[in-house]
C-alpha cells in the first residue's frame, strides 16, 4: 500500500452540506476538509454520493443546505467560470466535442499551439499524431485521455476526476494513475491536486494520499488507505481494499 | 374578377366530387379512412363558413380596426396553444410561443404596414397575420423540440464545456445553432423553389380572383418575405427564451428545466 504524502494546503471546506434526493438525501450533512494538494480519493459503494459531491465542487450543482469554500472563499462568492477553470473536472463518461483532437484541446485553451498540444498528448500517453484525428472516432480510452489533456490545458490547480479510468484497460489505467501521482507530486512544476472518485479498492490503495469513504450520503470514515484498511466498519475496509 | 371568385353553391357542390374520388379510393383499397374523410370535408366546410362570416365583420372597411386586432390576438393565442399541443415536452412553451408570435407580429407587420407596403385595413391585416402565424408555427415547434432534444441528448457535452469554464451561452451555442438551422432551412428551401414546383397560395388566390399575374407576384413576394422574416423572428425568440430557461444565472443546467434522460 502506498505511503501517504504530507498534505497541508487548504483546499475545499464543506460544512453541513446536504443535497436532497429520493428516497433519501444524496448527501446528508457532509463536514469535510479536502486539501488542495495530493490525491484525495472519494470511495464508497454505488449511490453513496461520490459523484454528487464532485459536481458540487465544480459548481455544476449547488447544495440545498450548508456551505462550501475553496481556499477560504465561499463558492457562492467566487466567479463560477474562473472557478471551473481553476478546479477542472474529468467525467466518468469521456465526452469529446465534434472535431479533431487539436480542436478539442483548443476548447480549453484557444491559443494552444501544436507543439504544446503535442506535449499535452504525450503527457497523457496519447500519440501526438492523433492531433489531426477526429475525436469522436477514438476509442473510449483514447477519448478519456483527450478529456484529461483538455482539462490539464486549462492550467488547473486541482482536478476533480469522476472514476476517470473506468473505461480504460489496466495498462492505460496504470499510466493515468502514474500521471496523477506525477502531477500531484510536491516537486512537480504543475502541482495539481486531485479529488479522485473511485470504487476500485485496488486503485484507492495505489493512488490515494488520503481517503474519504462515503456511505449513504454521509462521511463514513476518512484517513489514509492504510489506516482505513483496519477500520471497524466492514464497508469502509472493503472500500479501501482492506477486507477481501 | 367577381365572376372568377364566385363559384356559387353549385360549383361548391361539384367540387365535392373530388371528395367522392378520395372516398372511392379508400373503399377500393380498404384504407378505412371513409369516416375521417367525410368528417374532414364537413369540418373544413363548417369551420371556413363560420370564419367567413366572422371575417365579414373583421375585414369590413367600415368597421373599426379593433375587431381586426382582436382577431389577430386570437390567432396568436390559438397558435401558442397549438405549439403546446405539438411540443408537450417543452417547458413553459405557451408563454414563450406567445412572446415569439407577438415579436414576429410587431416586426413583420410593423414593416409591412408601418412602411406603407400595404394599407393597414382589416382586409390586409387578417390574411397577412394569418400567413405569418401559420407559417411560423411549424418552425417554432421544430426549433422548440430540437432545443429540448439537444439539451437532453448532449447533456454530457454541454456540462463538459461548462466544466471547462464556458458560459452557459457558449456551452449551448453549437446546439442552439443546430436547432435554428433545423427550423429555418425548410422555409429557406421553400422560398428558393417557390413557383418552380407549386404556385403559392396567396398568388393563386389573387390570380383566381382576376388579378394580373405580375401584380399577384408582387404581393406574393412581399408575403414570402413576410413569412421568412416572421419565421426567423419566432424561431429566434423561442430558441433564446428556451435556452435561457435551461440554465441558471450561475451557468448550471437548471435542475427544474433539465430534460429527462432517456
């Protein structure tokens, strides 16, 4: 199991966050601090509220109650468009726009030159020769890497990743996990923090500096994967791969 | 002129022979449409007779124009209701359709009557407003339904653009463009081919009534421009109003307006 990095820079602070849903709230009284650096994995069973939480952090949704602050400033008071570029999002289902890979990358950075675009492709393990190819005709894994490169092109301080490797094969998954760790490393020039939703216990162990386990819309536990692998609750242990 | 326009009751009855042809086809080919055909033929006759008598008041040059404008308002209301019936999945469609048709009426009738193309009489206002509303209705329904479908079918892509920092206007712009093109292209194509495939209604009516064909063409062209202008106006107002309702002021897809996922 991976050793936890020291994570200190304040990022998101959630207080009493509630999102209504049926038959029960999707999120129910979430109090949570997520550092701006390192990789925080949100784990938990299907329907536990992981994706709902991520959408709140990108402000694609707003909470019905409670407050969320990013770096000390309430989200309600920030410029939402600036916030979304500072805290980018990669969705579970890779969604590219019609056009070439280069045109997709330029959605994020209109002045992106071909050399910088090729570097972005290399960064996400995509052949730079793909820049001229139609993005909609790529495989699911290739599309997801285009989406990741597109988000990185905005120069984010943090990336919210909603099960980003669920459509990728193990080899590419490993490369993306490695990329996330490199970008999150304290000595990386980009210094990108991650909030990474995963329901794969193995992945939690591989990438997480810190884990938050959600259960039925509530925080069931938080800590390092190692700490949680011996947690008293079996669903928490299962979420981090400590109970097989 | 009147001789041509007045076919008399006998002429009307003889034209009914053509309904008998349609009935015969239905019977021979066992289409089961006889009842529908009869109901349609009788309904058309009764409805148009009622409209004809009502129009006598509305288009009478001696009566005040207020009756004419009441008639136009009624047309707009009925059209908005019809849009609602044809596009039930579109949120808030009645108020949006009312605003769209009203905007088109102000723009197109304003140009035609305000700039003196036609005299503002009941005889001119009612048929022109009718053509404006009637032709705009189809485009309005197409655009409204297409916008809702675009928002539903491409929600992932729209949210992906929002997550990249696009404003809601920019995130939806390609879909808005697609919806407007879908609504407007048929009318543009019709305008391009007018006269080549079929003679348009207003011109046919004028020629039947004894007007010189070239004079009838001038009226018809003005009518075609009226239709194109009003179709564009209604489609644009409907599209912009509907798009605005799909998003919140802080650039999120509005949960209340979010179309159901398939």
